[in-house]
């Protein structure tokens, strides 16, 4: 399936033991719990290294830990596992341990990299859990592009030259305000899922969110961070995960979050602009993608009349989208030919697409069609994750885009530099293969949520978390040039959460002149850092 916005290509993510609270974060990172058993010899040992980075003129010395946390496929199973991932002595898991490991209950060995600022008190230091999406992506993108202490340099909106690539210290790392934990989805990175029917146990909306919740719980125990301010930060499908995860943490595990930070959001998959054709009668995807079409045409100077500034232009397009355009689509076959012509001409003014093409498409152009057609006169295909990018069209006669030029432009740099960094600097992964994406094989991602077979929509999950914790704050970030998860769709989803009006003030919106991975543009990365840092600083203490 075409949706998979966080992967490098469009292919179809028990608190039993503890440490003394007096230990600092870096001491916890290097010292196992007193009651923890010897590590499993089948798993590589955690690697603890030291580093430093300058952020905003502040010298930050940190401890980095790269390692594996093992979680069970259910809460009951997980409660019978020690921090080393082995069944606790006397537990039912230990008593029933099968002779053949293939018949063992499924577990996920989840790879993570954590960064702890030195000389800080755990209870006064926020901790943020970060992850990409896919579903099926590791978190190499957020780690190396966004808030980790190292940053992959990317150049403009064009395909990067091949190696050697350049990695620099990240002047916009979030370590100035929070400790960071980058989590790879089960079955990605250096992590693996093992046991009977492991794919079914971890690869699905509810299964995945449950595994992440158990990871968070175990991490808080291992590093004695139960009393730290807590944040979750998800990108793309990671925002889908965040809505479900926040609800689980708040209402099942009694772990209040200070904030949920969302980047390139998608909650309601019936609004996906990649595949609206298969759901006739539901026209919302076209309405919510129109501002992104307009922003893209503005960027590539494909508009009949070029507005001087993007943001006033987008406000005008949003009003047309929610008004005359939405009304015209709702009329269906009752729309007169005269009205249809008028709307097509207005769409031409906002998107640069030919009037004849818009009429032939019945005023409904999906994402792949737009990407293929916008720069067709130059034999160029427009990017999907970031529509500022362009690349040569593979098949001029194709109806839709055959690839994503943005993904092709930067993926090699991210994967190559992380493979070098994790082994050279973090001293982890020797002799192992890092999987930037899950190898699904025969297993498929289970999109059924809460046993509801209707199209996936996790908005009720975040709404429940907000209602049961009215002090929870949500930050929504997105790029104007993101056609995988359009920014206007994210705003629409948040403004239609089933919550009281009084809770709307808990949600803030921040938009950037970038794409799905807003951080690939240096100016947007700076703005993202500054805004997220401010969000954490104003929410880390109870008010």
C-alpha cells in the first residue's frame, strides 16, 4: 500500500524493580538495578559512552546508552519478565518454558538509544520518548535529523551526492531541555521479535501501542525516572501510535504525561489523500489536501498569478476548500456543468493544474496524480513526503507518481551515517545488521483498532486521554509541503476531537515551510527546536 510516510520509500511502529531515586541520570544509565539478574548472553550488552554538544551557547555533557529492552506481547506476560528479558524465577513463564525456543511466547527485543544530560536530578529533568512511524520504520530519521546530538547535513531540495556524507554536531538538539530516548519499533533497528507468531503479536495498531507502553514502563523502572516530567514525540504513523499510547499510559498504566508532541499527524485514515478513489462519497481527503497542493504550486511557481507570500495565500485557499469546494463536491452529480466549470477554474488558480485535467478528474485529484502532473511539462515528478523536491519522471505515461523524489534524495545519507555513528561513536552493533524498516514477510500490519473493522481513526483515544487528564497538553507540528500527512488535515482532526470546548486550549499548532520531515530544512529545524523547547518548559511543572 502506498501509505508509509516515515520509511525511506513508499512501501506498505511491569514496574517491579527500581533504582534508588538519588542516583543521577548518567549514574543510572551505567548501573543496573540491584535486583536485576545477569544479562542474557544471547543479547549484546548495553553500550555506555560519553559525549558533549553545544546548544544555544550551552555546553551539554551527556551519557549515551545504546541497548535492548525486552517486552512481552501482553501485560500479563510482560509482568513475568525481568529487566534482563528472562522469565522471573517461579513465574508461570519460567515453569512453562518450552524446549524449543520457536514455541516460546513472543517477545520484542526493542533497540533504543538514550541520552542523559550529566549533573541533573532525575525528578527535575524531563524525559522525552521519540519514535518514527511507517508503520514499520525505525527511528533513524528523528534520531539523526531532528533532536539527537548529531545531525545529518542535507542540501536544499535536490538529490544529495553519494558518500561520503557529512554529519555535524546538532546545534538544535533537544538535550538543552530534556533527556531523550529514541525507540526503534519492534522488528527494526537492531531489535528483533522472536517467539511463536511474533509478527501477529506486535505488528498492529493495538499490539504496537501496547508494546511501546510496556517499553516506557520498563524504561522508567530501569533508569529510575518515574518521577520525571514525561513526554512522547511521534512522527507520521508515530502520531497515530501516540494517540493510542497516550490513552494506554494515562488510563491503563496510571502514568500521566506532561505533553504529547505530534509531527506530521494522521489520526483518521479515511482522510488519506493517497487512496481516496477507493472510498467514493467521502470527499474530505480532497478538501484537506488542497492547501498543500496550493503551497506546492506556489513553491514551484506553477500558479497563473504568483502571490507574494505563502501564508495569506493559504488562508484564502483554506476558506475556499471548506466553503465552495466542499459544497461542490458534496453536490455530486447534482453539480451543474456551469458550477463545475467555475470550481475547476478556481482550482486551476490555486493549483496550476490544467482546467481540462481537473474537469476530467471530476474535480478530484489524488496525491499521486498531483505529484505526477504538476511538473509534467518538465518531465519532473513532485515529491510526496516533501513536495519541494522533484526528480525525473520514471514513466511519462503513468497516471500517478512512480516514486518519491524526496525519499530517494536523502535516505542513503541517513542510513549510512547512522550505521557509521552507532558503531564508531556509540560502540554498538558490531557484527549486527541495522534494519531501517521492518521485514514484514508473510505478516501484515493489523489496522483493526479496538476490534473496530471500520476505517482506522484514533482521535477518540487522544480525546479520552485529554478528558481523563485535563492537564495534558498537545502540540501539533506540520509542514506546508507535506503531501503524505497534509497539515490542514491535522488541524481538522484536532478541531474535531470529541472533547469539551474548554479543553481546546490544551492544543497548539505550529506550521513550517518544510515537508513531512520538517527538520531537513535548517531554518525549520531551528524553529521546531525552539517551539518544542518552549512547550516543554511551560508544561514540565504542574500549574
